[in-house]
């Protein structure tokens, strides 16, 4: 259950009044809108702006729609990408000029939220998770203004992420609020502004986060269970690849032929999902090869043959990042989510070593697609281009040679 303490009108007016006279937003959003006082204050100052409201409560959403027919009102769990994608928010990423937030301060029985910032996984509070995810909807020149509990500003949990945000953006505490600001609760809060936003500086994702750009490659889990396979001689049958068919960096297509629910087309990179992982088990599926994979195998596809080999090299050079993601009290295994996060960290480390992994996002980002046992991952270094660019890996031999010389000194 989320605590609900709505924003007093006076506080909403003050927050909106902190923005410069020269700032004229076209799109204003509140992703935890509640009664809508923040958006109402903003709409009075900028009546021509489009208001975008979201709330978790269906009853609150019905009320907002009835009272404000010109607003775009969404009913989604803002921290769950599946929920966002099925809502009115889905098309607004990177289009919001002003984000106003009074996020939930606490949620009972909820573990810390995990975010990935510049390849590093960091636990944050619920309020901070709302702030971070709202950045995916911003663009160059946007503002994010938030009412935050003082615990978010001074707690050890959020200390690390604040240091990173302050190094990338302009963060300003606008005002400290009195304990009696919110009816029904004594809570110290502050008004915080985040500005100086630049799209190439958006290096974060939540574990179930929102990726700003389109998908770059797909991490897929096999669907065929070994105990229920049905060999077939049909024309549509393809070889089944199990972990035993991943040998010395190559995919051995000697398994039984089956008619699969889904298949993997080369070029792709296959590796075990379950069991002991070794470097020889990270295998290249050659271009043109079509196979089915067991539920003990992961496939990374939708990238070129050159990119597949570069990805394998990067994994081997940052081996412990992947192996540390295999866990379990019985047979070690890796989830789609942990695999995607590990790959993001590997790409960040590899970029620092001299290779360029270019995409429209700035660091590793992950989100879960609408359906199916797969994850979409986009990773890359900071790019000055704002146009959507699908993942491409360009090997910089000169940069790598220079990095190798520096390491040998």
C-alpha cells in the first residue's frame, strides 16, 4: 500500500512559480498526479500547455478525467515498464518539457528499487525511483521539479545516486517545507529542481525500466523443455541446441530436429542459462543458421556477424561480470534481467577500453518487451547525436592499441 498525501495548492503554486519567466513548456507531466494540484497550478500559468497526468489509483484517474477532459490521463504503475507501455504514457518519452512530482514517500513491504546508472546497479528509495524514471520522459532543456522527503535527500540509500545526479545535472534545493505542510502527517520535505538536462547524458534504467530509444538487440530465453521434446522429420523442423551443443565457441547442430514455437536465426550469440559457465560455452551461431534452443540456453540476436564476435570478445575480456551473475543454491543460473544488466556493464567497461558501442542511449539500458521470454537491451557510450541509431559496434584498433600500451606501462 502506498501512502497518499496530496500536494497542498499553496505548495503547488510556489513550485510552479520557481521557473523562469522565459520558460514556456508545451507539455507538462505529473506521473503521480493524485488530485492534480501540481498540474492545475501549471495549467493556470501555461494554459496552452498539454497536461499529462498519471496515477496508480483507478478511482483517482476517473476523477481526473471527469474534472479535466482536456488532460491526457493515464492509469499505470509508473515503475513497471509493462504497465507504462500499455498506457497513454507510452508515446511521450523524450517529449515532456516540465515534470512536476510529488512521488510516494514510502511503500510498506517493498524492497529498495534497483537502478542501473552508468553500468552500476544502485539501490534507491521509492521517491528517488520516480525521479529517475521521469528523466526518461525529459529532453534537452527540460525541468524536473519534485517534492521530496528529507530522508531521500540525506539517507545513505540515496547518497550515491545523488552524487551521480549532481555530477551530470544542475540540482538545486528550492525550499525546505515545514512539518505541517501536508495534512494528516508530520513529514519534513523539500522542493528540488533538476535542470541542465541533456539527452546524451541519460545513462540510467530501472531494472524494469523505460528505455528511451528503440530496441537494439534481443536477449532471448529458449522455450523447449528437454523432457517434453518431440523429434520431427517435417520440413519446418530445425536442430535443437542444448547446453551440451555449445562447444569451443561454436554451436554444434547435432541435436534432434524439432518444430519449435520460436527459433533463433544466425548471426547470434548463445550461452548457457543454467549450469556452469565457461568461456568455451559462449558460442557464435553463424549467419544463415537456424536453430531452436532449449530452456537452458540464452540467445543474443538481432545484431550483425561482426557485432556478435565483438560482443563475444567483450564478454571474455570482462569475464567475471558475467560469471558473477550466475547464482542459485542448486545449479547456478542467470535470469534474463541479470543477463541484460551484466551485458550493459560489460559494454560500459569495453567502451572505456577503446571500443565504441554506439546507440542513441548513453550507457546500458534494459526493458522488458511486451510479451515473450525475451529482453531488449540497448547499450553504448555517450553520443552527441540525437537521432535514433540502432546498436552498432565499431572497433577502434587505434584506441585499443593505445589502451593496451598504457596498461603495459
